[in-house]
C-alpha cells in the first residue's frame, strides 16, 4: 500500500528566510505523525503547503501514491485532507451548526446537519451543542467544533496545528482518545507541536524540524526527552534552576475580598478574591482562558480601578483606587499578554517603547522627552537580557516574538519593580527564549521581589512557581503549595467551578 | 380622518426612497464594507431616470436605467475600496461628492421640467374599500416593491446560505477566506446591490415623489439612509420601521406649520441624526447586540494572504 502522504524535497523561501529546506517524509494510513519543532522552525509553513493554502517553490507531494499537480485547499478537501487551524476559522455571531454548514458543499439543511453533528460528536466523544452560538463557547469547545467540522467530511488525513495550547489537561486526554480512535479507523494524523510530552504519549513517529530542515526522524516513545529537545533546539536545554528562597515577613502584595461585576455579557464577574504574595516568591494563577484572568489582571494592574481602596494592597498600602500609572509609580510592574499593541507599539523603535513605562526614570523634562536617556535605557535592556536586535533603533514589530518578549520583560525588570505581574510570559515564544524568561522571573523573585504569573500552561507554572492559585469561573482557589500539588488535581480545580463543563458532557 | 390618511400615506411615500437606499446599504455593511457614497449614487439614479424618461423611454425602462446608473457609480467605489484597498471612508465620501457633481452636470438641460410621474395603481376591489382603500391600497407600485424587497432582504440574510455566508464575511473575512469563500467577489456583489438600491431610491425621488430633476434634489436623504442602518442596529425590520419614523419626521417638518406645530423645522430635520447617535451610544454599551448584529469587519480592508 502506498503511503497516505509522501513529501519529497519540499522547498519554500521567503525574502531573507528559508522556511522549508528540502523536506521529505511520509505518513502511512492510520499513523499519528508528529512534526516537532520550535516556533519559527517552519512547521506551520509546511502544513500550509501540504494543505495547499500556500505553494512550495519546489518539491513533490503525493497522496495515496498519486502526485498532486495543481494544489489548493479545494484539491485537499477533494482528497480528504482536512486541517484544524491554530487560530480557529469560526464565526462568533452564528451558531455551531451554521458554522459547519458554511464549510459543507451541499445546500443548507440545518436540522439534518444538526443530527449529523450529534451523531459524530457522540461517536468520537466530542460533546457539542449544534445550536449554541460560537461566542458562548470556550476555546476547548471551539476546537471540538473545528474537529467535528473536519470529521463530517470523512478525512483521510487530518492536520492539527498546536491543538492543545487552549485545553485543560483533562480536555487534552479526551482529544488524544479521539485521535487514537480516528487513527485506528485508518485516518492518518499530522500532529504539529512543540510539546515533547504530548508527542511522546500520542505519536507513532516524529519528524523534527529546526531552522527549516529535518534534523531527525525518531520513534518518540523510544527516544528520550532530552534527545528530542536536542534535535529541536540544537543544544542541551538549560534546566531552569529554582534556588531556595527567603520569604519576606509581610506580604508585598495583597488582594482582599476583591469583587468586580461583569461589565457586560462577555466578561466574567470576580467573586470575593483573596490572595497574598510575599517578597522572594513566585505565585502562579492557573486556569483555562476566560475564567476571569483578564479581569483580575486588569484589576491588579490598575487598568480597572476599584472603588474600595482596600481591595488591593501594595506593601500594606491601599491602592485599588489608583490608576495604572499611579500604581507603577509605587513600584508595581505589569507585563500584559499581548506583546504587540499593549506591551509594545509595533511600528515604534525599541527606545520609544522603553519610554512607555521607563519615562519615570528621569527621561522627561517639562513634558519633553530626553531621547538619549531612552536610547541608553533600551541599550542596557538589550545587553542585560540578551535581546537579539540591532540596537535601540530597531522597530518593535521587526523582532521575533521571543526577542520582543525578552525586551518587554527586561524593560520591566530593569525598572526594579517591587511587585511584578506577568500575564502569559511565554506565549508564542520559542523554547530557548521561554526558558530564559522563566529563569529571569525566578531570579527576580530570589532578589526579594514578589512575582505573580498568570498562565494557561500548567507545566510552566509548575516549573517556575512556589505557590499556585487556580482560577475558575471568577473565583480563586485556596493557595496551593507546588511541592504537594500534582497536575491532575490542578486540572480538576480548573474545571470544577464551571458547571457548564459537567453539563456539556451529558449532551447528546 | 382625512388628515390621518393624508399624513399616513405621505409618511409611507416619504419613507420609500429611504427604505430602498437603506436596505441596499444594509447588505453592503453586512458584508463588512462601508459605502458612504449613498447620496451620490441616489443622485446618479435620479438624474439618469429623468434622462431616460425625457429620451422617451417607458417608465419601467427609465427606472431600470436609474438602477444601473446607481450600480455603476457604486462600482467606482468598489474598485477603489475593494481592489485597491483604499480607505473606505475616503472612497465613499469621494463617491458622494462625485455623484453630486456628475449628476448636476448631466441634469443641466433638464431645467425644472416636470416629469409624468408614476401613478398610483388601482387594485380591483381593495382600492375601493372605505378607509382601508385610500390608506393602504392606493400607492404607486414602487411602494409595494419596497415592501417586497424588505421581505426578500430579510429572507436572504437570515434564511439562505448565501446570506449566512455574507454575514460571516462581514464578521471575519479572514475566516471566510480560510473556509474557501471568495471574499472580494462577494463584497463586490454586495456593493453593486447597494448601488442599485440607491439608484432605485433616487429614481423614486425624481420620477415619483417630486417629480422633476433639481440639482441636489436628494437633500441629505442618502445620509439619512446611512444613519438609518446604524439606527436599525443592522436589522432589516428596524430599517423598515426606522424609515417610516424618519419619513414621518420629514412630513412633520412639511406639515408642522400647517397644523400649528411650534417646533423649529431645523430641529426636526436634525432629529434623525440625533436619534442615530443616541442609538449608537446605546448599542455600543451592549456588547452582545454588537457581536450578533454588528458586522465586526466593517470598513476594514481585507487583504487575502498568499
């Protein structure tokens, strides 16, 4: 039997970058094949070439032994190749079944399609309500909609691009069950990821990419994690070290019975939150996206001002009524999750981006900026935090995600805040830069500062934090010591507050 | 009683050009495109309708010519905004001014020669009913056409797959492109439909309502139609009701002094815009309504990735 998919000598170059360099591999029917690599290794480009969304400069793609000559998404669908994008292609303002109808070739018959959706979702253990509006769905549910949408077309090859980044640990297990079941039925799966553990538990074979070319073909369950990491990164990963610490006597930052009504139907109300963070420790806030983390971050940073000053204390001083700038004046630092647009202004040079928060350090007189001071500051940050950039005049949007994040984290740390709040510190950041950023945060806490990390990646929180809180449905759990906690329990806490998840498993 | 009938029928007639133009703009905006040039397209429809009529064409053909004139002028906007991805506000404003100028140029010779207006139709039996006859069944055919078009547009948007796709494109052209819809082409069709409807609205003014050609005879109705779509929060039924409401205000302006109303007419003519701003503020506060009905990609140029 010919392989389901066979790539030979795929090349794709963009100005200045070789995205794919002579890539060849094949996928058998029923095989779960991992494509492993860091951000920027060329995985997504390759998947888009396979799907036909972009075309290769040279190389051949064969499906079931037949050469694909004129490629395109429509050709892929004809051949049974389906793709679940990392950023879902769903419309929020219409229902699940209407979304699915839009990608089906037939005339629209919503009741019949709803029945089909129910059948498929029952068969593969992917509960979804066909009549729900997409905007009311969690990220995990949206992904199920995408997968069901693909399954309705009886795929022979399913491509999943970083599918677990938005899922709870439990939802990941459910997804894996579904994928195994599909593979047993003969569907081939291309699984793109940078997460070693997942690839090792799920996939039959792995092709590792680095800098656009194949650096290894391995059996992931047999290969050691450090070997895979070496193939991916090119060198041994530095272990993040977390030295022992001395906690301050008094908490540096406290949240006291913080309440916040939801501003509108899309927001989560915060219900009576309590939290304290001492100098010398890193505290994590775990949770699935949309459970109130954004609202809490805004309340802590001062983007949302609270009428009760005592709801938030900075060094025992009430600050909840102060705005973000006033809190920064008192030594609070904040790194938002959106690098471009909120953490930095994309078309501005790094020096002017430094000015955004560092203007407090004598960079202005009478409202005029002192450009050389800003430049010096940016240059110091670039040196101290090993940012790969052409000096302080480089444009922020020209930096890679990892390097810009290093710059933003560095800018805030260079201001020596007493308390630093970081939201999703390593989103879309490559493995090497992520390890560096995590180490930097740990080092900051070890110098006696308080660090708060909000993250959807539980593994990341386990790696850096001393203590954890879990956020679910606008409520915070008790403080959990990392040493005694395990990932499964945290995963349960992440969903326990949301009755919705219990209910949805009973649908169909 | 006769006064009520005359105010009611005058309101419906005053609302009809607004219904045409606003239903067209509704479809355009639902696809994520903002065409501010309705005023210009209406004037083009109005002047070409009169031109065709004076050239001796039958009334039906004159109206068709006006529709084509409106659609062709919207094509100017379409090419700028969709193919060349120009700023939609600028392109739309340019069309409004362009339409005003070109229509004045074409209409130079038409003086104020009256047009043999489209006449009300006689519906057997119904038109002769007491009270209901003059109230509902003695309009010109285009009034009934506006109602048919309202039903058609509502059905298209909420019952047909093409309408679903149009709304989807208006929310996220990127996703629609990923699913495989020809975003730019569908937006062109929407823009052309909007132009055709504005042309029809203009023809209604010059061939039925006024009926003659006067420079800038739309007198701001294109802008009111634009405001109406916002006022309606992008729902067809509210476009219809809003058009009657705004039409009623126009009639109040005209008849206000006659019936002894002491409100200055300037204030009355400002009312549609004030109402629109109030509605805009109210719905902006309700994110749910915004997500469901507001075309999220409105006025943002779409550039397909390669």
